[in-house]
C-alpha cells in the first residue's frame, strides 16, 4: 500500500473517531458510560461499519460489539483486535475507541484487496472497561473471559440505578450476560492498539511502543462515618469530622504509595451533607492503586487499610473499605511481543518496549488467550482528558503495525 493510500486509510479512521466522539451522555463533553444511551449509539455505529466492510457482526450477551471477518481456514481460531467503547466522564476521543477503529481499518484493508488470512479476524468493542458508572469494571471483557464479578448486578451508579437495571434498559438479560464467555472458543491472540496515556514516547520522539505488560489495579470505595453538627457550636476537640478524617486517610494513601513505589489515586470524593455550615457527617472516596508487581500492590493496600483504622480510632469515626475490583498484573505474550517488535521495525519505527501503568481489557482476555499491545504516542501524555490528542501520521503507522502483526501471526497457521 502506498504512503498516500495509508494516509487516506488513516483519515477514514480519524473521521470515525470524530463521529464516535459525538456519542455522549453529557452534551459538550465526551462521556459514554456503561449501558448508557450514548454507548448504545456508539455500538450501533460500529455495528454498521462492521457490516459495511463485510463482517458478520452482532452485540453479544454482555453488550460488547463483536464482528468477524472469515479467514481461509475455518477451523483456526481467530485473531482478535479491539478495545473498549465506554469512556470516563469528560474523557477524550482516543482512549479505547482508537483500538476499535484501527481494527476496522485492518479488516477494511484486507476486504478491499479481497484478501483472506489463514485465520479469521475479529474486532470487538468492549462495553465496560473504565468502571466509571458502577465503581469498578462490571462486564465487557470480563464476561468474554468468563469472569463474573461478585455482586455486579447490585452495584449502583450515582443516580441509584443498579447495573442489573441498566443492563435491562440496554436490552440485555442480566441472567444471561455470561453467555458472552469465549472460554470454549477463545481467539488465538488478542492485539490492542491504544494510546500510551503517558509522556514517554513523545519524550523520546517515537510514534509507537511495544507493551511488555499491564499493571494490576485495585479499586476500592472507602466510607468514613462521623457525626454531623453545627459548624459554629461544636468545639474543635469534640468533633467526629468525617471530612478531616478522610483527608488524613487520603494523605496516607499518597505517603504509602510512594513508600511501596506504587501509583495511587483518589479521584472521587462525596461529602454529606455537603453544606458550608455543617460538619461533615459522612464522606465516601475512591481508591485506585496500581503496580506492575502484584506483591507491592497487595502490601501497599494492606498498609493503607491499617492506616485508615488507626486514623479512625484517633478521630472517633468509622472507616469501612469495600474492594470493588482487584486485578493482577499481566505480562504480554513473548511470541506476540516478538512479532510486534519485528512489525515496528518493518514499519520504520524504533523499537521501545515499555510497561503499561494503565489497566486494559487485555488483563481479562489474558485468561483465555495470549495478549499483546501497541502504544501510540499522545500529546503531553494526556489521557482521560478532553485534550487527548494523537496525529494522523501516528495513527497511520499504528494501523500499519497492526496489519503487519496480524499478517505475521496468521502466517503461523498457513
């Protein structure tokens, strides 16, 4: 394919990313939450594009969009490409959606040349990777991997809607979502193109990176219960102030994360009754703890929870911690990683191998298939942000690298 044709291919993918960006639950921002109207709109768009380029496509029992482009060998397991279509609140255009649209571009190139690889190519748009709506990833790639989160249907969003209710409104049957499992028909490989979500590639002046592994992540909801009271009449030394206690807990999170060389974030706080002249009666905050080394993550979490208890006792409050999800780190498959390194070299990109501090659908898919990832540099390393940005030239290189990776991996079945 000529440089001009690659550019045209990337521009078409770019236009699809712009169209998906308009699918939002919050006008003026990019917000596509699990089982929301905006996600349904995005699913329908991707379904249409899949069928236009000759794929058999459907929504599976967990709300994932799945398309298949048949290969020459019917009995060979498929190579799966893709990522997630949901976003965080006020997120960016490329996190997740890039991997889905790039997968479509790969199939479109094959179909336009009337080319069938020895294996089928599947493209999937997962329904719930971010976990924004229900405080932890609920379905999506977990369902496909046959992993059922405990009590998933009972989790509620900020409006009190349960995940089970949302799934029904989305057109799913909560009792049947795990029929989406591919444990009995796993792909031969899962390959995901994703923005780096960090500044390393841009700093080194390199368009693409080969991912060595994905960090594990623990997510928890921490509730601090004190006693509300009048802001002017309760003496400072007689208060059970939940917000002050929560603040001390959050500082402990930062301190302990640094001590164990982990990454920890408290990105959400809710205070009740949230009034200027009332002592906070209760506070709930989120905890996101990550490490490429599972032992460090577990030890850091244990120290954090112990610190919460000490703080609670010293301030006369109650601290309750609910772990909403806990995933182990996952190494990318050495064979696939070797193929990607060769593909990057043939694409003309210097080979940089790097871990991913962010979680990805591959963490779950790794339970049923070998996984690999390619990173695309993003401006200033911004992600989960409306200013998320990549270039069309880097997108073109990313698509080319995935095409080469698929071709080489499929050749093993020829």
